[in-house]
């Protein structure tokens, strides 16, 4: 991440005002404590007007400070200084803090001048000389005041200056944090968007692997059937068009009802039985409620049955039996191991395709259980 990237991010004016009010809410009680020895009902009735004016002016002042420092930081971002410290994040942050401190001192002097002008207009005690005027009023009547007025005034003035500078730096720091948070939030949103787009691309690529593979196998069966039974080949074509319509309709769908997938499976099994006659038996034991409640990725069952047919031998005496049932929140596809003597070269489009697709769709994994005598795949239901 670019260490200066948050200089590109501006916080809205409304948020700047809220930050200014928040800093003032901390700054004002401390300033009152420093400048008032007799804070109470009398002080409130005497100084409420100047406090209201101070609230408005100081909030506007802090807001102006946030706008100004944000502009300065954006300008520095494009200067030679930014390029010089590109690989030194800590040095850059220290430099920006020093610059902010110098600007805060300058702003404080400007604010003091403005407040003095306002003081002469309101005929109220000067913000920077409030303690001096107050102490002079109390000096003649209070025997406890032993510190010279000038010394007391200088001490309080230093504290007030320090408070203002610290308030400005606090506002700057909070604004920088807010810009950083905004940047991180935008990066998070962009990252999630890119992740979703990448997921869609991967799913589309995996589906495109399935479609030509399915069509190729079906056409191979049809080419053999035409030579044997023309009438049956017509039924085969009808079921093939029905099945392939499903494939095309679900091209842009991440998941379908389990019932919809099982209806498609019936058409697919019909196509396979034309080729293998009674050598393949697919038994489904899925409750109607489960089939309407759960979802599944399109073509999952077709790929699993195809995978079983591809890697196992079958005959009239020993047909390949594939059993499908629901177990908890998983759909289980199970078949006995009747491996072919010479196994076909795998294209990687069967079981691995399913594993890859479900990794993009759900946190639960596809479970492959290769027990002695049986091969079981458990698909997480969606």
C-alpha cells in the first residue's frame, strides 16, 4: 500500500465539522479549568455570551484548520518530498507531524489576533488575557493571591497556547485516521468486488469446461445409436435437447434447486441407459421437502455420475450401482469400486471441477471418501 495514498482521500465537510466539535468538547473544559478559579453560576451568567461566540468561532477555526492541512498534505503528496520519502514511511509521518506542528503555531497566532479584535468588539475579557483581568479583580480582595499578576498571566497564556496547538494537532491526527479508515474501507470494498468478479470468471470457465464435454459424450452415444435403432434415436435426441436446454439455461446460474438438478439427472440417465442398457443403475433417495429446500451447483450430479461411469467397469451380471441420498446438510453420491483394468486418462474436468466450484460457493468442503470397496463423494448442500 502506498504510504501517502491517504492524501488522495478527502473527508467530507460535515465530518470535518464533527471532528472539530469533538476536539472542542475536549479542549473547552480544560481551558475553562485553567482560566477560571471561581467557575460556577456566577461565571456562567457572566461569560455565557463569550462562550457561545467562542464555540462558534473555535469550531469554524478547527474546521478551517482541517481543510487547510488536508490541502497542504495533498500538495506535498505530489511534491519532490513525497518522492524522496517514498520508501520511508516513518520518516514521512514524522515530517508531516513537524509541518503540522509549525502550521498549528501559525494558526494559533492568527486565531489570537482574530480573538483580540472580537474582544474589543464585545467588550469582554480577552481570550488570552482573561486570567490577567480576572486576577486583577481578585487581587485587591483575596489575600491568597501571592503570585504576581504578570507571572500568572504568562503562565496561563503559555498553557492556553499549548492547549490550542495540541487541539489542532489532535484534530489533524483524527482527520488523518479518518482518511486512512476511508481508504482501507474503499480498498476492502474494491477487494471484495474484485473477488466476486474473479469468482464469476472462474465459475464461468468451469461451466464452459462442462458444456462441450457433456455435448461431446452425448453426440458420441447418438452416433452409435443411429446405426442400431433409428426410432430410439429420435427419443434420444428429444431427451438430449431437453438436457442440453437445461445446461444452457443454467450457464449464468450459481445454484439451482436440488429438485431441478435431479429432474435433469433423469434425462441424463436416460441418455446413458441407451448406451449401457441395464449395466447402470442410479438410485435416488431424496425426500421431496429436501429437494425443494436445498440448492446445488448446476451439473454436479451429472459430473459425478459421469465420473463413476468413466472409472468403473459394468456388465449385465455386475451393473454399476450409484446411490444418491441426503445426509445432514450434504448430498452423498456413492458407488462400489469396480475399477477398469486399464483406466482412462483423466482430463481433470470431473471431480476436480466440482471441488473447485464449491470452494468458490461455500465454506464447507467437498468430502471425498475412498474407502475399501466404495467411492463416496459428499457435496455440501446450499
